């Protein structure tokens, strides 16, 4: 992970009980938090198709494309922001599905320890 750029797609998926307007507001908060990091670019993308095999019903509320240097520290920072953002939703029925080079990480309301292990394993797979 050095010298090249990574394109990370973050999709926010709502379960059937989610309020779409509230989820869109929350997605803007995620955008604002990610914009504070040293990423190369951040943009909204159209990704509204259902996600097969995703937790919940896979209804995509919105998606963000983050371009960043392929540094394990920056990748970890982006994943931490997504996980912390999700934790602050206090039980809102949604999942963040993160895709990088065909590899997928889904964060939902796992415990902090479980989430940390998932993030560490994801970053380790892309640190080579």
C-alpha cells in the first residue's frame, strides 16, 4: 500500500424500518466527518440498486466514493469514522457496506471489539 490511490465505495443500506429522509440526513453527517480526513476526494455516487447478500433488505440510501492514498493508517481512519458514525446512530436500522478492490466489509451494530477486529482484518488484507 504505497504510492497508489485507493477508491473506497461506502454504501449506506437501510433496513425495512428506516426513515429514508433521516437516513439521508445522517449520510450528510458521514460526508462531513469524512471530509475532515486527508482524503484525495469525496463524492456522492448513484448506487441505488439493492445489494444482494447484504444484511437487512439491502435498500441503498446513498453512497460515497472516497479516493485516498493507499496508506493503512488513512484506510483505518476512514473505516473508524464510518464505524463511529454508525455507532452514534443509536440503533438506527442501517449498515455501512464498504468495498475496496472487490473486497467487502459490512459494518452494522456489532460491538466495538467485533468491529475493531473486522476493520483490522480488512486493513491487513489491503496493506500488502
